[in-house]
């Protein structure tokens, strides 16, 4: 567990304690916001590839697509069978047709050959396992 993960766990424990004991709701909300900020910081510093389920929940939100080294917009439309599509002015990729890896934030090592990450096919396998 990293220092950031330990700090997040501590803040979450304190928030639960304050809410359960009804000592101070305002202080509990500060702990919750601090934990959220640390989670967002950790995600930016070491983003993990998004699963297809996560992408389906991100309709109209931007994601970093590793293969194109660009941001694109997630599009999940009933008009296209609820397939995950990611598009920009420079590219277009579709779940099941194109191999792509999407992140909430640009990884620090984006574009490096030693970057380890999942392919769309591996994400589909994860979704099926559930």
C-alpha cells in the first residue's frame, strides 16, 4: 500500500467515524473531500486502463486513447447498438472492431514501448468474467 493509499484509507475511516458518532458532519465532509482529492491525484499519477463497463458509464466524457496519443470523446448510443465508440477530429474507434486502450487521464509514460496495458480484447474478457 502506498503512502497515498494509506492516507486515503485513514481519511475514509475518519469520515465514517465522524458520521457514525454524529460528532461533526462538517468535519466529516472535509475528510470526504480530502479523500476524493487524493484518489483523483493517485488516478492522474498512475491511471489504469478503463474497462468497457467504465467506458459505458462515461458517455460524452473525454478519455485518453493510447494508440492515437490523443483525447477523444466517449459515445455510447442506442443508435449504434450501445457499442462504445471513441472519436475525435483525428480518429474514430469502435468496441469490437478496433483494438484500443482508454484512460481517464493521459499516462505519464504514454507512447513508450515499455508501457504495459490491456487491449480491448482483454477488457472484453474482464467484462464477461464480471
